[in-house]
């Protein structure tokens, strides 16, 4: 079966970041190029050896062409599929398919955005709303994406008794991890009371329940496993991946408290031949605090409706029994419009034992989960060390 052919057949061999936080004076292509060059060098390759490219953008119409031109490469394989913030976890799967098919030998996956310091990012967001209006929702003028996620949060609270304090604990846990990460954008202390008292954005979510808007670029390089052993750093293997989606507009979501992560997770676990209990660390796309609670449930780490209590128990905090978003996540570390690439980068660092003060002991498996649109596109990937081969 194809899933058995994919498991362990490819590896991430290099990662790189650039311009995290505020990159004033730089364009998104400039910081993207810095991250790409860092990742390629980390993989022990030259840019001329890159013959595959995966990239998506909120601000460029033909991002693959723009990035290839800027980097001076001529890829034999290119994927610019855009399924929102989950795109960069999805590229793990499409790159694996291309590598296994022999279409290319080294794939660069790269994202960059100056969402915080360049005004044109916000203009592109408004323009997209005009080009693709959500006809069932646009007449009501929601403040998206926050309003859509607030709707899911409110429904979860109604159905399962999830509390505002439990949602706030997600943000507090992310901040605790960020305080261990010198690259994180926000590192000052944060309490549950601080989250509850912060500015209301879309009830029940306050500004501290919402992800950051920062600059930042991230990149990783993938090769076939037989080539990965010659890389200068420990290779990190793709063990399983799965994708699923349920809607475009939140008003068309079948169930506001259950996401397509149920299906994407099932596929990833099946390919990897693993269970949730075998995962050491989670990197979850935390665009809003409700995301973490939903994904903990839908990916099988607690029962449906018990995510709030699970978080409140301290399980996802530093020192907890299930480390989540060890870099600080999109809530406290970095979120330049699309966060998915950073879930992979942090997973690689943890598996290489290169995460500094925030390093989790004895990490062999990390689950990365990407979220796109308004809880619409879900992609799950499981990465592992050589011990899991």
C-alpha cells in the first residue's frame, strides 16, 4: 500500500528561520530567502541542489514563480496549493509523494511574510474578501477569522461546559513555553486573569485568546531517506500524514465542536502504525485558544468535551505529561499569517534535541497539526527520530 511506502521513506534534513517578530526594512521575499538559505545550509546542500519547491502565500498571486525566481532556482517539482494555514504541514505529504516518485531529490518548503510591518498584507486580506465573498456570511459583516472561531468556542462552552478560564489556560500555557524561547515575540508573564481582562475581540474570545500578527519566515528541506543519512544533522523522518476538510465558511461546518482533524489524525496514525499514547510532543496550530482544546479531543488525547479540563490540569504546561507548542505557538511565539511551517521546524528541533531551555527530554515522536481557513482544512503529520524507523 502507498502509505507503507511513504512511512519513513523521506526525512527533513534542514530547517531555517528569519525575521521573527518584526522585520522592519525587509520585504517578505528577503526574509523568506534568508530562511531558505539557512535551511539549505543546515541540510548540507547548496541552493543549486534544490529541485523541488513548495510555497504558498496570502499576498502573492503566483508565489511559486516569484519565490523560484527570487532564489534563482529552477525546480522540477513545484506545489503552490493553498489550503490556508495547514498548507505547510500538507507539503510534508506532497513532497514525500514527489520524492518517492523520483520527480526531484531535494524539496525546499518555505514561507515568509511581513504581516506586521508592511501594510499591504492587510490590503491583500481585504481584497480577497471582495474577490471571494462568503455569500452566507458577508451580509452580516463578521469580524473574521475571530468571529468564526468565537462561534465554535461558544458552542463548545454550551455543549460541554467548557469555561473561559479553561480557554485562557491555553494562552497561559503557550506563554510559559514562550518564556523558555528567546525567539518568541511575547515573553512577559501572563495569567488567566490577564487573559480574561484583556480586550474583547469577539465574544467569548479576548485579544489574548487570539494568535499574534508578526513578521517571520520559516523553511525546511526534505530528501529521500537514503540520502538523509549523509546530512550534517540528525534526519527527522515522516512516519505518517493525513488530510481532510469539511467546509469553507463556518456556517457550513457540519458540527462546530468536531473538526476534520478526527479524519486527518486517523489517517496519520494508520500510516505511522501508531496510537496517540505513543506521541511524545504536540505542535498544534493555535490560531485561537479553542483550537488546542478541539484538536486535543479530535486527535485522541482526551475524550470529546474533556479538552478544557485536560488543559486546566496542567498537562500541556512545561513539565506536564503532554508538552504542547513548545516554542510558544502562534499565541506567543510567531504567527505571520500562516503558522504551519513553524510546527514542523519546532518538531525537528525537539527531535534533534536542539531546543535549548525548552527541550523536552527523550523525544522520539512529534505530532504536527495544521489548521486552515476557519477550522476547515486539517492536516496531521507524525515525525520521528531514527529510533522509530
